[in-house]
């Protein structure tokens, strides 16, 4: 009896220690340990691009201190906004395992529509922008029809669209080849000079941390009501505070010069809306499911064709909106708009930011992080007065590294049963 009592006491003591250990692991140390486990299993998230961005900024800042000046960073944010919005659309099609090679042409076509309707035809600028975005959506709907009804690969249909839409852009612009937007208009000011008031910028910088804290508290309460494990409130508070402090310091530094551009604020707002849609709605879960396994998603009752249609339409609409912002930035719509490296930069930004080329994995913040990396490379090389050939080579190398990391992470997830 005594031996049995001692054994029971030992078991109870072990259980108590186990409970203490479990409670301890749900704290900050537990969050760190869980983060390390995710990294080992191939769930890298945005870690590679953040590390790469720190390295890029460190190198350029050491070679030219002007790179990290507040004035240069404000210009960098202006430049990020145009292609960044296009890259956000690329995230949508990559999530379902497809591609759109015509986003550059669609952006140039949209700028041509705005210039023609607003400047040449005298239409209200809001109507011209609405028409441009609507035409972009129609092009995406055509891609969806070709994919869903005829089974045409998106690579082929969008490559054909690249040439066709470029032809329409040249036709609309006519022999002049370019249309200058009214300098000093609200649209051009928005793309070149408009910045947030300092108080507004600080208030907006506090929103992500507040939103994270509120949504996490709701998630914790729901999981505890369902008797499921939940992260500790302390770790959530620390994370929200860290994000808020970092953003407030960035805004404070940018306000030493002109401040935070409204156009970049629009881009970040679109990123946050897209992130909510991809992570918190049925549509977003359907996008992930279709990209992960189309047949399994169909058998689960998901309308696969509707998901593909939404991805293509949204991608083309965001490409058109990016073209409108580019026209505002340059104060013109020309035959060169949307050409050059716009296509490649938009696609590269989404991939470098962490969206998988294999479908089913990615987030809206990929476009934000990826375009900052690409524009940082371009901006830094420009300050060093180096040729654009180096920019192409370095960007290509960074893209190749991002794809290699994605492939290795995917293999690791498969081996750990997290694919």
C-alpha cells in the first residue's frame, strides 16, 4: 500500500511538473520555441525576406549614407507604391497556382485610358479611373473564361494578352505616343507630393498593433472556450507593442523630411484589406485550398471556377490601378508605360516576398516586403551611380535565391508532414 501511494504521489508530481512546463511553454519562451520549431519544419514565413532586406540596407548604407536619409526613404516609398499594387494582384493568381504575364501591359493600357478620357475627352477624372479599372477587370474575366471553359494555360493566355493589350495601348495613344496629365492637379499631386499630416501618420502607425491585439484576444477567448490551446496574452502584448514601437519610430524618422506619402498609405491599406480577405474569409480559405490541391478543393464543395475567376479579375483590376498610380507618379501616359521591367518586378516582388510559385502558400504582405527589396536595390544602385545592368543581375540573383529557399522549405514541410 505504501509503495502504491508513493507511486501515485510520484505520478501526481510528474503531472504537476508537466502542467507547469506546459504553462511555461505557452509564455514568451514557449512562443520562441514554437517559432524555432516552425523554422526547422520549413515554415519560414517572411523571415528570409526580412533578413535579406536588412543585409541590403546595411550594404547600401555603408557605401552611401544618403541611402538611409529620410528624404531618400520617402522617395523610395513613392516608387514602391505603383508596382507594389500590381504585385499585390500577382499574389492572388500565385495563390491559386497560376500566373499573369500581362500585368505590365494592363497597367500601361489603364494609364492610356485615363489620359485619353480625362485629358483628351474632358471626362471627369474619377470616371476615367473607374473606366480604367473596369477595363482591367474585363481583361481578367476573359483570362478566366479561357482557363475555365477552354482549359487554356494561364501562361499562354496572359502572354497573348500581353501583346494584345500592348497593341490596344499604342492604338489609344495614337501618333503622339504620350499624353501629359495636368501638372498641379489632385491626381498628380497625389502621386508626387501629397504626404500625411504628422498626427494622422502616427495614428495610422498605431492601428496595426491595436488590430493585432484585439483580434488575438478574440482568438484566445474563442479557443479557450472550445478547450483548445491558445497563445499567452503576454506574448501577444509584447508582439503588438514591438510592432507599434517600430512603426512609430519609422514614421517619426520619415516626418523629419516630408513625411509618409498618401500613395504608400493607400498601398498599405490595400495590403491590409487583402490580408484580411485571404486569412479571415471563406474566399481566402478557398483560394488557399484551390492552390494547394484543386481536385481536393472541388470534392470539398468549393466552386473552383469561381475562385479562379476572382483571382484573375482581381489581379487585372489591381494591375490597372497600379497603372493609374504610375501615371500620376510620372504625370503622363505614354507608350513606355507598363513596359520594360514592370512585369518582371511585379512577379519578382510577390515571389521574393514569400508567395510560393507552387500555389497554396503566401500572404498579402509578400507584395509589400518584396517590392521594398526590389526598389531598395534599384534605389541603392542609382545612388552609387552604377549601371542598370547590375540592377537586373542582382534582382535576378535575389529572385533565384527566393525560389530556391521556397523549394527547400517546401521539401522540409513535406518531410515534417506540414505540406
